[in-house]
C-alpha cells in the first residue's frame, strides 16, 4: 500500500513539471516560427566553393574567411586560392557581391551539396 501511495504522489508531483516542460517546448517552437516569418534571413547553412585568382587573393582571402567558417582551403601553384566556406544562406548574395566587388568579377564560385 505504501508503494502505491508513493507512486501516486510522484506522479502528482511530476505532472505539473512535464506540463511546464512541454509548454516551454511549444512556446520555443512558436517563437522560432515567428522569427523565421519576421526575418527574411534563412537559418539554413550552405557550403560554397570559391576560387580567387592570384591577383586578388590579398583582399579576397580576407573577405572569404570573414563571411563564414572556412572548412577547407588549398593554395594552387599559380598563386590562386580555393576554399570551401560554410555560411548562412541569407548571406549568400552579400558574399557574392563583396567578392565580385573586390575581384571585379574575376572569381569562381559553386554551391556544394
């Protein structure tokens, strides 16, 4: 009888906690959906392969490193630089614009899957 009483008592104490926990998870999900609707920035990350020619590596390398996280890089024998950058999808256009401005359009990019 004592065990049954204790089990009922534990359940009574645990139910409000679980209700609050699930309510918190629901509210967190609602807030995330609201923010995604409010902000035009995508929360997804994309990977972009970038090749910057040798004559623009000085400025272009800094831009590429600062826009996202550098996953991989390789220096070519002709002085050009190839790197794989992971960045938020919403920053993709700004990233392209800045690279094109620095390199005067002489840059190669490719979205990786």
